[in-house]
């Protein structure tokens, strides 16, 4: 009974849905030639601003240690998706930014996200899709409001 309660709640469903989305997106990205990427990489890349981001900021946003983020950045750099350079606002800091291959990844990822949303929309039907997105936005807005108080 306890194990069933642990597995069957909204938090678990949201985590499983997120993981399923991420796995499907990774499969589609790999089919488009991004074969060097792993889930860890694709979970870090959304936290990289298009103007570049410091590793410490990436780590905070992704909820990981600076060392783990640094390792993922090194791997992404090795595969040509990002490069490190001086931060123009602080000469002592290093900023990670997208390379040309990284920009192509961003374009491909956008196409993949849109394709998955279309699949989901078709599976659920328009009323359920609209209800789901509206409900999630409402929950997130409420959560954000609670954090500010």
C-alpha cells in the first residue's frame, strides 16, 4: 500500500511525463545527427543563455554541482556544441557559449519540441491539450506566487 502511494501521485506522474518527453526528444535529436548527446547534456543545455552563461550559473539552474556542470560542459565542448571564453563583464570569469554546431542543435531542438507537442496535441485532442496546458500554467503561477510571499 505504501509503495503504491509512493508511485501513484501527481508529482511522480509529472516526473515520469518529463522523463518520457526528454527521452523522446533525445531520440529525435539523435536521429537528426546529434548522436554524441546524452540526457545529461540535453538537461543542461536549456540552462545556457543564447548570450552565454557562467558554469556556476549553469550548475545552479540545473540543480547540480559546479564540478558536474563543468564535466558536462567539457564533454559538450569536446563534441563541438559549446566553447569557453572570457566573460566580458568579469575578466576573471569564464563564460560558456554556443558554437555554430550548438546553434544548429538549438534549431533542431526547437523543431523536435514542436513535433512532440503536435504528437501530444493529436493524442489528447484539442480540448484536453488546452486543459492540460492551462492547468499546468495555473499550478506553476500559483507556485511562483507562493515563492514570492
